[in-house]
C-alpha cells in the first residue's frame, strides 16, 4: 500500500484458460489506483463482494453474525479502486 502512495500508476491482469490450454482470454488494465480508507466508503465495495460470493444479505446483517467484529474487520481491509486509462485484451483458440 505504501508503494501506491508514492506512485499511483498500476497494471492489473486477468486471465482465463481452459484446463487443456486450447483457449485463453486475457485482459490487461492500466490506470491509477486510489486507496479507500474511509470505512463508510468501503461498505458498498464489500457489499458487492458479499453479493457475489455469499447468499445476498446486507453488509450490516453479515457483520452482526456471532464471531464477527465489524470495526476490527474494516480496519484490516484495504479497498483499492483502479481508474482505467487503457485496456487491452487477447484471445487465443487452438485450431484443430
């Protein structure tokens, strides 16, 4: 995180490959990163993750479950938002 404060330029890559490597897709994003430190501003991003990877429920409901510590967990989280200025993609399919 310290490096982002010195230089906000970033590159992020996402790949998808079939197990037999007969096809792949790749996206590379170049941009600048902003670190979200405000806990109230973090919650919408965390809500999207909850919606995607869990049974959809509100962030508050998720944090109210036994064993959860809202403040401690928010303190441990880092949200990095990338604003893209260039996006590239590639796709390769094995002929045959």
